[in-house]
């Protein structure tokens, strides 16, 4: 889609984005260090502030992608840090195991499922308007990973609950809104509750030359959901069994194997009460560092 087409179709994409957002409510790169990805900086107290602008989609007009991953340490001392095949609509060995554990009725099994839960991530392109802690990032285009709390704020802006509120497409160059990211440390965890959108206003004062330059610097999001960037089921299962050791042959996993023999196409991992979303964009790199230290 050309820049001129994007400009001509502005305002018509919000229904498509809402539809995609509602669908997400029902690829990670192989390197853990990616200079394309912007991460907010926090001080020693765990507080941080920045202003960013979510950027529009390209060919299919959907400006974000969604994926899940797992990151946990097994009883062997080894780490399992992998993307979940459920991100691309395929069965995942950890998801199957967690479902069986959760449904066993045994509280210790539920505790295991919680520690092995999948984590939800969204990825989009952003323009950094203000980054006081890292001013060198200002005026640049990055990828940004975020969790459900921020996604809910985006969705609420597009689909407000009250009749006196006007829907705003935050990804729109001309009629979108800046996002004020406010990070606090609450009980040892990053909290984004104070984050909010500014009033609707054009990016870069509608300077079309600058907007077209920004548009040309946006990154392709398809890699995060490209099946080629996901390990095959059997490879993930083999790694899971190495990480879990003896636990991999215990009741829940053995029963799962029996079920699979009778049903060679197991269902995609369901969202259960065991699943909780992560709000830490650094989760995968954090677990990677821990794994390398062991």
C-alpha cells in the first residue's frame, strides 16, 4: 500500500483494527538483542516516562501482531524459552501439558501449569515523540512489544464504552493520538495503569514529507507470525522433556501421550484460568540472561 493510498483511506481502517483486536481477545526473532525494538527506560525506583505514537499498518491495514511464548526453569535446572506454536494456530507441547495439568484436579499440578504458562505479547511500529531518559531515540521508528494492559487502552480508545466519546484510531497519522507511557513500580512489578492517550492530533503537524519518511522506515511485522520462524512440534517436545526430566514421564504427560494416540490432531491450547498475561517487554531477554548464567 502506497503512502497516498494510506492518506486517502484514513479513517476507514478503524473497523478492521477493532475486528482484529476482538479476534485477539478470544515471531519473535532468534536474537535476544534487537536494535529495532524500543524499550522504555526506568530509574532506580522503577519509574519511567515517554511519549510514543503508534503507527499504521501497511499492506493489510492491521498495525499489530500477537504472539505467545513460554519461559520457565525445569527441575533439571535447564530453561525452556521458546515461542508457542499456538501463536500460529498449531498445537504446542507445553500448552497440551498445561491443559492436562490444570484439568487433573490436583493443586500441585495447577501450580506447575502456572509456572509454565504462556505469556501474551503484541508488537507494533512506533514513532518516539519524547524519551527523556534516552533522547537519542526521539524522532526514530522502532518496533515496540507490549502486553494486554496497554492493548486494552488501545482498544478502549477505538471502541469507547460511552456514547459521548468519539472513537479514535491511535494508529492514524492524521487523526490519531500520542500515547503517554507512564511506568511505576507497584509491589515489585511494572505497572502501566497511569498511561494514557493525549487528545487526537496529527503526527508531525501533518508534514507529508516527514510522514512519508516515517512510513518508509516502518518494520515488517510478519516475521513474528511466520511459521518459518517457529520450531517444529517434535523439536519443542524433545526440548520440553529434557527440561522437565523425570517430570516429563510423570502422570500428566504420560496421559497426554495416550490421548494423542487416540487424537492425532490435538486442539490448540485453550485459554484457562492458569493463563496470565505479562506486561514486561523484557521478559524473553530476562529469561535468556538467566539461562546463560546457569
